[in-house]
C-alpha cells in the first residue's frame, strides 16, 4: 500500500528518489537525445518514443529500488522527472543543430529551453490551435510512457 502520511518520508530515501527520479533521467534524456540525433541522421527514422519508453522503464525500476516503503511523493517526483526527461530527449536533437550554428555547448544546460518546450507541447490551447494526428499520437505516447515509468515505482 502506498503511504500518504508525511511522516513516512525518510530524508535519505527522498534524496535518492530526487537523484534517481529527476537528475539521472534528465542526464539519460540528454544522452539518448544525442543518440537520437545520430540515428535520424544515419538511418532517417526516429526512435525517440522507443528511447523514451526505455528511459521511463529504467527510471521507474531504479527509483523503486531506492526506498523501503512507497510514498505518494516519491511517485509524483518520479513522474515529474520522467516528463522533464521526455522534454530533454525530444529537444536535444533540435538543439544539436544550434550547436553547429555557434551557440556553444552551454545551450544544452539551459533548463528554461526544456521547460518552454514542455509548456508548449502540454498547453491545451496549442492542442486546439495546432491540432494534428501527430500531436495526438505524441501526447498519447508521452502519457503511456510516463504511466509505465510511474507504475514501476509502486
């Protein structure tokens, strides 16, 4: 049973959940985004959602090993980390092109770029004004991958 009491949160477990549920997926998203860029360049086909699902499963499995008793806060933090890692994974191939234009490597560490991407793709106003089946499939894949990763933490 998942705990909801604030007293059930252990500081050591919380630190490791933040490390394995937020920071590590973001770095994995950065690495998988770079791999995605080269896969698309050489093969011409995108595996970004497959990479995202692998990232979500690995993250959920690693986070589950970090605590003794499940807590709702751990699950929420992992879900936020997985969604942010998806934003990193989907944005890095775009940013890699800007690296060649002279923007420098620091563009990868500007968190506001990833947040702007997530806000734009998760904004319901954009769903109505820029409706396409590609957007629907992307949102569905994002929701399913996040669900898979969060389900692994329970």
